[in-house]
C-alpha cells in the first residue's frame, strides 16, 4: 500500500507540473494572426517533449505527446513542418517530421546510432544534421527528394550543432578539434572549414542572424558564462551583464533581439536580450527547464 501511494503521489506531482506548465494557455482562437513562432523542448515530467509558444509569451502548448524523448525542433518555413530528433525504442536517436499541431509522425532516418540537431536548408529541400553513424560525430545532409544521406565532414573530430546560413552557402557548427568546443564555418560549395572563435574556453549553441551577418552563441571564459555575437570578420561583442545563466540563444526573425533560457534550482524562464540597448526582460516563467530554442517565421499565420 505504501508503494502504491508513492506512485500515486508521483503521478499527481507530474500532472500538477504539466498543468502548471500549460495553465495560462489561451484557446487557439485567441492566439491572433502572428507569423512567427517559438519552438522548444522541455521536460515537465519523465520525457523531453516539444512545445510551441507565441513570441509574446502566450499560448504555450504541447506539439506532441509521445513516451519518448524529443529534442531539437526546427521549422521549415515553406511547409510549416517540424524536423526533430527522438530517442527510439532501439536506443538510438533518429530524425522525424511532424506539423505544428502534431497531427502526424513521419520517420526520416532509421539507425541504431544517433542522428541529432537537424536543421532545414533555407529552400526546404535538405536537412543538415549531426550523426555518429561513421564512428565519430560528423555532419551529414539528407536530401528530402532522393532520401540520400551525404557525409560532409571526414576528420574524425567531434562536429555537431549545425545551423544553416540564411542564404544557404554555409553551415556554422561546433567542433572539438582544438580540445574544446569552438565555432567554425563550413562552406558547402568548397568543403572548406574555417575557425570563427579561438579566444574562449568553450563556445556552443550558434544561431545565425536573419541577415546572415552575425552569429550569436553561448561562450565561456575565465570570468564565467555569457552571450556573444560574432561577425564574418570575427569581430566579437560580449553581453556579460545579465546573461551569466543564459543557454540556447535564438535570434528573433527581425534581428533585434535574442531569446534565451536561464535558470537554476529555484526558477526557470525565457528572457529577451535587446541588442541595441543591452536590456533584458522576462518573456515567460516556466516550471521546467527549456532547451533547444528556435524563433522562426512561418508561412501561415495562427488559425
């Protein structure tokens, strides 16, 4: 009886967390005609699940409800389809497609290895992703028409977290080739890989500005964590004040703000950094950590 009560208590706690996570969501009809959307992964109970959110911090709602970890959502602007990674019953991570309503689930890769961090090409014809199917973590391309997977990197280094430049010429990525994570740019035409950051101990979570002129990322130095931007000439601007706990930066579609998650054992929230003023404001408080933020434009407005 004691064990049964413990299980019931845990179940009620999970339901309470999930209810708290979604309690302030208005009805879909109240969402309004917005052409932008924030996607994220959160873990309000046992599994990471996908959620969508209006850019004004309202209408937080689940996209899928599956008994598997789901991470790293990315939206195709042409079709409003979401590609994401999901841990499968075989034990590895594979790539899947769904829509904003989670009305279907389509599998893209079928492997016992890990296919992670998928991102759409700007024209919606290809998906770049990170995989360990060749031994070490490398970058690959999936052609949606032919279903062919092409290997991009061949250097047996840890390469991952690709993001596509807005014009489709480059992929920014994180590589451990110097013993710590740093940012690199991969030229899809020439295959050349050039370093972007050298100064800091660790640089992760790159996100490209809409005009393709800057990358935002999370950095670490001897002075702690911070958000920063870097341009094609490797000119850096650091935002140390107020971003000491910032993770998973995501650029706004008009390029004037960066969204990020932050928190500790007592609070979790999404915050907005105004790039011109450097001011930070809270978008929404959350009862569960938020991961893998993306802020993207979409072709169709809210229903």
